[in-house]
C-alpha cells in the first residue's frame, strides 16, 4: 500500500517542480513510511511513498521500464500479478524485480488501457507515457483505493489524498456551501465530487487519459445486472460461492510481511477466518477485534467464539467513552474530507491495535452490500407493501401511534426507527434508502442554514448522483437498483473510504476478499431471492457456511460497527458539542441558525427526539472545518 501524487504541465523551473513534488509526497508519508521517491521530466513530476508488502528489496517507485519509455506510480496490490507476469514473459518481456508494479507497467506497455481487463486487485495508479506524452491513470473496479484529481489553468494534478494538493501554490482549494450541504445529507461526499470545488474522485472501474491539455475518463467495468432467469440450484450456488470465496482469500494471502484478520464476530469476517484456516495453520492466524463496555454495542463475545473455534491468535481491545472523546479530534484533524460514520472511531483504534502486530489485514468489507446484510433491504421491500395500505389507516392510526413509542439511547431506538421509516417511504423510491441512511432530511437542512444552498424541493441538486445510480438498474428491477446503489455509493464513499483512511493513518494495508472481481460478478448476477428469503438477509451466504461457522454466529442478529453516539453525546462528548455547536461558534461562523441548532440539541437532551445522527454529523463537520479552515464560497 502506498501514496501517489503528481502533476503535468506546471509552468515552473525544475527546482520548483522538484520542491513541489517532494512536498506532495511528504504529506503522504503515513501511507508509505518505508520509502520515498520522486521523478521529474520537463513539465511532469511524479511522487511516491512506499509501504513495502511484496518484493521488499527492489520494488521502489517511481519505476521506469527497461527502455525508459514509461514511468509509473502505483498504490495497491495486483493479486494475480504472477499469472500476468507469465503471460508477458511468453511474449518476450524481461523483468528486473519480483514486484507487481513492474508487471503492471509492462502490461500497460503491452496492451494499453486494455491491460485493465487482466488485473485482479485493488489499485490506483498513474503512468506517464514519455513517447506519447500522455498520462494514463486508473482506479480499481470497486474503488478500494482513492484517486483524486483536478485540472486547473491547464495543469493536471492527482494524489491519493487531498492534503497533497495544498502543496501546489497555483491550485485553489475552496469549499462550496453546496458540498457542505451534500455532506450533511449523506454523511460523506459522494463520488465524483470532493469537498473542494473543482477537485474530483475518479469513479471506480474507470480510467483517465490526460493529453495535450485535455482530459477524458472512460468506464472499463461495471457491476453486472441480476440474471432474472438464473438456472443454478441453491446447492450449486452455495458450492460455487464457497469455491470463489476460498480463492479470493487465497489470492489475498500473497505477502512478504505478516498478515492478520479484522474479526468482528459477524458472518462476513468469520467466513474469512474460516477460509483462511483452511490455507494457513490456525495458530499463525492473528485476529483482531474491538469491543465496547456498552453491552448492546459489544460484539466481542462472538469474535472470541470464532477465534476459539478456529484456534487463532486473538487480540482484543475494549473501547470506552473517554477513549472516544480523546480520539475524535485526532481522527478528524487528519481526515481529508469530513466523514460522519461513527464507526470511524473503532475502525481507527482497530487499525492502530492491528498495526502493532502485522502490516496487512483481511477484512469483511462488501459482504453486507453484496448479500443484503443491511436492514434497509427489508425496509425497502416492506415500504412497497406499506404504501399500498389505505391512506386513512396510515395517516389516522399508524403514524400517530408511532409518535407514542419510547425513545432510547441504545443501539436501537424503536421510535427513531419507525420515524425514519415513515420519512423514507414518503420520498421517491430512488431516494428512499438514502433518506434512511443520511442525517439531515432536506426540510431540516433548509430550516437550519442561514442561506440554504438548496431548497427542500431541489432533490436533483442535493441527491442527483443517487438518482442517476439507482436509475441504471432499477427500470427492470427496483431491488437491483438498490443493490447497485449500495455498491456504487454507500460502500464506495463511506465504508471503503473509512477503512482506507483509518488503516493508512497507521500504515496498515487492508484487503477485502468479498470484493474479488469473480466473486462480485457471480453474486451480482444472482436474483435477490437468493440473498433475501422469508425475511432472512444474507440467505445464500449463511446457507453456504452454516456447517462451517458456529451456529450462534450464523443466526445472530446483525450489529453494525458503531459507537453509542446517542448516549455519549449526552455525556462525555457533551463538552465538544457545547463548544462547536454553541452559539458563540455558530455566530462567528455564520453558516447555520443558532436557534435551529439549539432546538436539535434540546430535543435530543430532553428525550423528545433522537437526534444522534444530526448532531454527530454536524459535530464532525464543525470539527473538520475548525482543523482544516477551508475557504468557503
């Protein structure tokens, strides 16, 4: 795992360019503490920070090919590089290293952009073709690795993190109020935008070409549509799934440094441990988990159960409120963009604990999105039935009764769940799930801003990317549109971003077997009835591994990797809330109405409403604005 950066067409002296690219690379040192390198050639500069995983001695970057026709900076891992290397050697290519970087560079020289079809891995890379005077860049199919870019005044620049752009004096980094508004709606900044105006994220499964001052992006891969006439039996599907999952794990065990596993005790991470134990001696498997003192949030007993079942070397850490208070400012101050997923705190701590022992960890990311692990899948289907009920029954009985339900600061607040459900079903079908997932509904946002960037009715302005994503697959199958949305937005911009940032802050590489291309394509083609059956989510995955995993793990209720935000906001996090959401701060800032924010806080503290998501999201934003101090336009 590494950090990459570069620019093309900067009108500056060679000395200035050298200084700038050195500085860009330095901001990425946490992504690659094991080595640094830069390369300049006229108006082109490339920088690299290396976390050594494969070929520790000779895989340094930037790397040129034998003939020095092209040079590459690469972040990620190509899991099938040995097979690609053999293919290239048969064509006459010679190799100086044992690294996947050299294989990737030669694959491009052999096939151009078509080389991407050969690669299985997680990656973001840029290749400067000296002969063609062209920059070729690409991002992996699922978007595991980040790639930010901007084109300003004819200068193209890219980096693994936004912070690197701040070292280029000719670039402007300004934050639009519209971007802040989208963050409050989503709890993250949806691709392809970033928090900064004019700086973008390359979409997953896309490549980019910059030549002669012009840039274009092209999609080279996408999730396949569900096969509505699927012929395999359930047993055949289970057998195929077990084979593909086992191969995906095996591919991700290639490393010249120690490996471990993030073990939550859920079925996804437990499946990875089970498959890993078939290929590695169990006592050599190091598993890591985070628990909570609050029992409704604590999954550590299940993690211990799996660790005992497979005989792993298990490491556990219990997170308490005081740690969270101390960690939160440190985490947010290092975030390129605001991210309001509360699980960023335990993920950060888990990465820290894991890195003390290993350099690479496998994780279960993607399982919930591929196999329908979230309750939102059932909620989406239930909403279809609810909307068919007589309007009088809904408006005169069900909805008034919901307001009498009790509030709770625990993992599940029944009243909050019902209120969110009713709010979502009132939205268009394409927006329903995002309303459930997000923090601030459009009407609440409009009442809070001093000068609202969007009106409450401007759904396309605020949620346009969601509408476009849902529409790609929903014409023939609304549930298919929902799976596509989760994979191409929530997984991409929340889950994978959180894991990449938290792990890279500690120079830890995290690999996701469930995002293996063959596995993703197989599962994506399956009809949803194999993923949700009789109200059971993850039906196929549970059936396939029911005889391998402990029964308590297979049939347990899902728990997200969250912290007790509702309770902690009323207690140990209260000082941060009072400072950054207080009237003095808001008055100086001038973005939000003091009375509207105060009303949110009072509703939550009094128990009249559960405002944990709104307050947590707003607190994260204010902390980020405090530490980053961007120019807001």
